[in-house]
């Protein structure tokens, strides 16, 4: 990863992981023969891994099969208005990272990945229908690098 331009916006790793634990949506970036593709997905995060689920076929799965390298992003924030043009700014925190995706194969792996996803969203972690489990693709992303960024605006700063 390139170094962050604004070091004063760097987020400590613990805070970046906290954002990953509370975010509801991850944006997954992949590349296929048609070019870059970003898709928002619900997810689970635990121990340096992101878990996704969905249909076993489609553009996302084809791209991962072709090239397992992925990019991901989560964020929170709001626009902070100002009295003058170009004075607007934002209060935000975000995490951007890179990793390798792997489609989980066994029922045990899939169940464990789905349990992470369900825990992440506060849902039940037992009682997965075996028929649904068979048809569902579960993807594990092992995070190789990530960087958090934050900006907490003080009113009157003029967006500087």
C-alpha cells in the first residue's frame, strides 16, 4: 500500500478493527475481464478475516476464481456544512484493505464462516438448513494489509 498522504488522519489499528467489527456493509473490489467491479455486501469480521456469503455463481464468484486478490472498504461519516463555498468538509472514519479470497469448500468451513457473519450482525449461530448450506457460497478473505483513516472536524476550522 502507498503511504497515507495525511499522517494526522491515520487511525490506530485497534480503532480500524473496531470499525470492521461494527460496520454493517463492506464494499468489495474485484477485477474481471470487464474491468473493476465494486459490490456492497453484508459481512462478518473476526481474527483478521472477512466472511461473505451469496450465490455460488455470478460475476463476483467468477472474478474470485480467476484472481483471488481483492480490495475492501468500510466507512462511517457525515458531511459538515459551512457558510462559504468550498468550506464543507466531512467527519469520517474508514478502513481500506487488501487480501486474498477463498471459497470455503466443506460444510464445516461454510458453517463456521456463516457463524462469524451471524455473530457480527447479532443473529443466531445455530440451525443452518443443510440444503441451504449446500447451495450457499461462503467466501473467506484473509486480510494481508489494511489502513484506517479518520477525520473529526472541529467547527470553525473552515474545512482545513
